[in-house]
């Protein structure tokens, strides 16, 4: 079959200067309310609610991507409420740190950000969960992406098979000649956006477990069945979802199969790849997978790869 090629897509992240400007506006609004001559007050922080009651499923008008989205119901962080006081301060601490990071033109992972905040404000950030939740609060407040805050995805993902990756002014990577561990997916979404992708594969296979991925890679399944194998080694991370989204956009007629466990956890992983998650509802459109008659995610459970082979024979 012929090799299909597409030029790299333009990065969709907000520019750092714009995000820094939004942080500055948030600070100025806070100070204006605090120093109001008529009725000074400590303002609350209006965040788009990330509860299931505020989410739904949408289909794009100009694309066939279905994704979770959040509506305009708000929740509030207030310094005056006992349960909210620390969370309120954490939002400002994370915005302050992100403002510095963006000013330096750097990227950090969530883990690196945690250690920075633990060193700077141990009273407010005693565990990684505090940082993760606060990042989502800041995204909800500023209406921006995590990448645009200078926060890079911590990728666990890998891919292998009939795919060639080429970044401008860099050597190309032929994923069909790699070892069973495959090509490690970078957490820098801007770098993933710049990749040119070429493939003669007929299928894309998502694999939930790393052990299964490596076994299929050792057997070089992609030489018997023209395919690309990709895994996040468990629950999907942002970088793996992003490169999968790019693959589905670049090769819209390539069927996508998912090899997952037949249990609630496997179905949860499948739905996250398809539609995104509620907690990241403001960004899910960037990672969703097109669903139409030709581009589908098909779950593979008990019969595994045999189902794909039968599907190929039927075509």
C-alpha cells in the first residue's frame, strides 16, 4: 500500500506571553477588589466546575471528534471558608511559580513543580495530589492549557511499528527497526506537534499493558500485520493521548483498535482515549479521537489479536 504523509500541525497551546498576561490581570483584579474604597473585600476565585453534573459530550462542528466538555457552572475558592482557605492560597502559589517558569522560557513536569513548591511553601504542598488539583484549578481560572502554563506532561508512553517520525532539522526515526521497548514518547507537546508522520500501516493498536506491548513488539507483529502499536503502560497520559490524536488526524482512514482488559478499569481507559476525562474537560478536545464509519476505536477483549486478523481477512 502507498505511504501516507502529512505535514506537522501547528501547536495549539496558548502563547506564554498571553498566559502571563492573564495571571497579571488576575492579580490586578484581586488587588482592585481588596483595595476598593467603598467596599474592600477578599475576592473569591471563580473556577469552572469539574463535577460530572457540569459535563457533557460534544461533537465538533468542523471535525468528527467527540469529547467531554465542561459547561459554565462555576465553583468558588474562598479564603474566608475554612475548607477552602489552603486551596485558595495554593492557586496563587502555583500561578506565581508558573509565572516565573514562563518568564524563564522553561518547561517543568508536575513532579518537578511539586518539588519546587514543596521547597518554597511546604505548609501548603505536602503531597503531589495538592499540586495536581491546583493545576486544574489554575487551568479552570485562566481558561488555558497545562502546557501553556509551562507544565510538561510526564509521559510513560511508547510506540513501535510501521511509522516514521521526523522533526524538522533532526534525523528521522524509523519505529519498525527499534527494540521491543519501542520509541519513548516525549512529554513536550510542542515537540510532538512539530513531528512529521509517515506510515504505510493499515491499523493502529492501543495496548493497555506494557508487558503485552513488549511481547507483541518482540514478535514484530507489525511485520505480519501492517500496524502501529502504542501504549501508555496503564492509564492514558496526556502525551500518549496527544500523539494518538495526531495519528488519528493524520491518518483518518486508519482503524484504531484497543487491546484492554474486559473490566471497568479497561473500559475506563478506553473511554478516556475516546472522549477525554472530566477533570481535564477544558482540554479534552485536544486529545479526542475521531469517531466515524472509517475511523473507530474498537475494543479487543477475550479474543485479542485474532479479532484483528479476522478483520483484515474480511477486508
